[in-house]
C-alpha cells in the first residue's frame, strides 16, 4: 500500500504531501489544475523518464518520494538492499533542473532507475488515460490470460522462452554446419595444397636472411673475384719480376733489422713494420683463397634463386613475412581439423535440435493447457463484471488459436466482445468504443484479482482519468467497481466525474492559483463539507446552488 506521496518543485506543484488511506482514494480538480502532475510524479517514482522542463521554474531540482508498506515477502526478496530494521519501503527520485540527470534512492541509499522500475512494478500498477488502448494489443491480452493461469505459469513461460532460444541457436548452428559441409571438400583440397606448399618450402626466418645475403653475393660474383684477385696480386704477385707490396715491406724490414739494438725508438718501429709484413702476407693468402672459393660457387646462384622464389611466393600469398606464413599454416591445420569434424558435429547438432524442439513442444503444450483452462474462467469473470458496469447484455469471450511456437508459446489470444444484443461478436480492438474499452479494462482488472494471486496483485492500483467517455449511470457503475476493488486493494483514481469522486474513502483536490508567478498548484485533503463543495463544483454548479448541494449530499449518502 502507498502510505504517503511527497512532491516538491514538479511543474506547477511547489510542495505537496498526500497521505493515502486503504480503499478508494480520489483526486479531483479543474481541468489544467495539475492533476496529471501527480500521475507523472508516480511515473517518475516507478522509473519513468524525466522529460525536459519538468522542474518548477526557479527551483534547482524536483523531488518525488513514495512511502510504501513493507511486506514480509518483499523483505525476503530485497534482502541486503534494505536496512535490517526497515519498517517500510521508501522510493525517491531527484531531477536536476540543468539537465536530464536524475538520482534514484531506495530507503535513503543510492539506487538505479532500473531498481525503481523493477521494485515499482511490484508496488504500483499504473493505468494512464490511454491505458485501456493496450487491451487491443495481442501481447497485453495474452499477459492478462497468463495472469490467471496459476503460480506456475511464469516458470512455464521462462522454460518455453529458454527452449525457444536454444532451438533458434541450434538451428542457426545446424545451417552453418550444413553450409560448411557443402563447401567442405573444395576447401579441404585447397587447404591440403597450401599446406603442402608451406611444408615443402619449410620457410625459416634465419635461413631466409642468409639466402638474401647469398643471392646478392652470387649476383656480383665476377666483381668480387676480380677485386680479391687484384688485392692478392698487389700484395704478393705470381710473377718474380714484380716484387709486390709484401716483398717491398720485407726488404724495408730487413734494412731496419740491420741496425737493431742501436736506438730503442727505431727498434719499436722495426717491430711494428715486421708485424705489417706478416699481416700483409696472410692477407694476400686469404684474398687468394677467397677468390678460389668464389670460383667454386659459380653454379649455386640458380639453387639460391629457386629457394628464395619458393619462399617469396608464400610471402606474397600469406601476409608478407615468414611469421605470417607460419601463422597461416597453423590456422589452416586447425581449419582442416574443424572440417574433418564437420560431419560428426552436424549429426550431434541435429540430434540436439530434435531434443530441444521436443522440449519446446512440451512447454508449448503445458502453456496451452493452462490457458485453455483459464480462458473460460476469465471470460465468465469479465462478463460478470461487465454486467455490474452497465453492460449486462454484452457478450465477452476469450478465443485461443494456434500459431508457430515462439518464446511465449504457440498460442494467440483474441478478446472478443459484442457490446449490444444482436450484434455479432468481434475483436475488442475493432468493436469497442473508448468508453466501452475503459469499462472492459476495469472489468478485466477486477476479474484478474480472482484465483491464485500473481506477482503485483497486491500492488496499489492508480487510474488516471480512465473514466473518459462515460457518464450518468455508467459512471456510477464504474465508481462502484473501483470502490469494490478498494475493498481488497488500495486504489487511487484521478477523475473528473462526481459519481466516482463521491465514492472515495479519502478525497484530495488540486487547486491552481494563476495569480502566483509562476502559476502554483496545491493539493489538499478535503474534509466532509469540503468534499460536498467539490462535488458541487464537479456538477457544474455554483457553491451556493442548493439543488446541486443537495444532489452532492445525496451522492455521498448513497456511497
């Protein structure tokens, strides 16, 4: 039950506090006075979206707070989200004036808007001015029927949705495997060919670098041999007629040796020259050996080119580097193993899909049986309620038909109505007028409270001018149904009809003061004399009109 609703700086309302009673609470006021502001306040409290400009001009923020009774079931469900000593549930929302940012609170602790939305659905059922139009939607009609299918229906729905999701996933996997199987042989041939190429070439990073160097050397073999030959000849020529650098250096060293021991400085220079003689002789021998080895490699360039060509062909095909080629080979082997296992996976997936579809069929049938049992009960209960809402001659039925299985089962539902005798029944969305839809919705809500309790059946019911399009005796009948609902549920009704307002256990009025800047709306709880005056206003009469006042008192006495 909603015990208290506090609103600050929300549109026209600067500050309002509503202390609601059990049973039927009514909220009235002139058109445009701000009644729907309170409906919007409740919507914010239940996680609704904060629209721009909702904060009262001049205020830094708007604040909405609702205080609810705490049931033991909710205490157990919320657990650590509530303080241990909590005696009530307090939902709150702050909305900044400078932007759309809002903050949500649960019993003084920071919460998310999703938390408010989830918890609010258990605490308040909100029916706005056009909520009755939802009755024309197939999804809403199915939800109404499911609410009367017992406490096990939510579990059945979850199991059906899970089986459907699994079935769809397996079907997609099966189709992918079938497509893979069709292309399997062609792809296997290609993979085998490419892996054979890579295995034959056996690319190696260090070998590739060596081959690049070798190719460059072999391509300039003649120049290298010539340079080595010239160097060797210059140092130690084959001809005895040309002394060469080594011989000249040796002669110079001999002249220095002839005066050895005379001057230490010259001795040191002679020692260095001797080392040069030895080094130049060795260098001449190595240059000659180098040239002879190169001459022996004259025919190996073709082998190096062939080896590099095989490697570079793989580089062009598979990524431009040895690492990329090796990575592709690893991927290709894994893909070949995957393709080799396609047939087995195809059979396994097909078997799992068959099992899942059988489970889906079982869940669809369980939902259908529960709905077939609940449909006549819902139809009979709604017909009984319609009779009390000045639609005694109306025919109402709930028609189930099969459709392809989905997450919600394999049924479609259609609410059928014939508002007047002699008129064939037709779908509610095509037959009922706005006023009739309002009464059908009220009848359905009332009928839905019978049977086993479902989630949200103990929530406070809020009706925002669902009485649009009705009047007279029908309005009184609607009011009686609302009051009857109030015997087992708390009801808050925003209304413009005196026939309904007169039945309220507690009456609140919204008054607008246009002389204030900005315009100000206040909410007050009315005493009994004030209730009569408000009913007079709603009857369209002046407060001093004795006839209207007598009518208003009669309406209250009849309540």
